[in-house]
C-alpha cells in the first residue's frame, strides 16, 4: 500500500469512529446543531480520503496507462473525469 492509500485508510478509520459517535449522539437525542457539525466533520474526512485515493490513482495507474499507449491512457483519463464530475455534483 502506498503512502496516499495509507493516509486515506487512516482518515477512513477516523471517519468511521466519528460516524459511530454521531450515531450515538442521534440515539441520545443530542442537540441537532452539534450532530450536524460532527456530520460535516466526517464528510470533510471522507473528501480528503477520496482526494488521497485519486491522487494515488493518477500518479500510479493513470501515469502507467499513459506511458503504455494512447487508448489505455484515454480510458484512465475518462475514469478520472467521471469521478470528478460525480465529486462536484
């Protein structure tokens, strides 16, 4: 596992812990704004983890595909464009 994926895994584990905490807050009927703040924090971690995964993919899989030839490179670039499109919606 490369460094980008390792960082992403750590962020995802942290987000999982936050989500468990958020569920407990909801079950305990805690203040809605506090719950919402924690949800936004977990979303932020998920976004950062996603960026780390995409960065890793671009620097390894996409770069290798581009070096192998136009068709493989175009496919990988198209994948990234589709992910970015989903990310910004």
